[in-house]
C-alpha cells in the first residue's frame, strides 16, 4: 500500500496510527502469524505484491526487511480511507477520484429516482386517460344506439291510412 500511495511504509503506518478511529476491523485487520507464515511460504515478496495491480488486498511490511509487528491488511474500504489520511500526491489524486466517482454514482441514482417518479406519473396519467377513454366510448355507444333507434323509427312499418302520392 505504501508503494501504491508513493510513501514509505513507516509514513503509512504513522498515518494509520494517527487516524486509527478511521480504520474499524472491516477496513483493516492485522494478519495472524499463521496467515503471515502462509504468505511467506508462498514465496510472495513485497516486490511481487507491489507489481500485481489486480491484487485484492495489500500487506504493509516494514521497508528494512523484517517485521516488528505482524503486518496489516486493508479491505477495499480501508484502501479508500487510506487515500484520505496519507499525504502524498498519489493518495490525494486517488482520494479526489474516489470522491468524484461517489458524486457521479449519486447523480445516477438521483436520475434513476427521477425516472421512477416520471414512470409513476405516466402510469397515473394513463389510468386517468383510461377512465376518460371509457367515458368517451360509452358516449359514442349511446350516440350509435340513438342513431340505430332513429333509423328503426323511420324504417318501421306504418299503420293506419296510407297516402298515395
């Protein structure tokens, strides 16, 4: 992580210690000795870790080659929080990018919310239009029924005296 943010490991560790309240256990945790041994047995060195951009977690070890304490591992949230507490150009730029991404996601969600409101309004309008269309259909049926009644009246067989013309 120190190499990612372009600072010395001790500087990163100091930044974490100064801001320890910002790193709950779902942001950062200390490896157990068994976990650390497993990493060392896998022949992973700090150089290999630093050269792998797709690595999901990062391990902080001291730059002098040994470890005084077991190293820390940072979750995705911890890596994000580190960008706000480490004072390097790389960390600052990363923090700015994260904030911009957060704002962009919020804008997208607001647009989606607005779309949901618009869909609801359209559904209500369609419902109102259905009522109005049904009333219109009823009125048209009544007019047709009246026309049929008038035609039947004219075509009916007459009773009574018939006048010859």
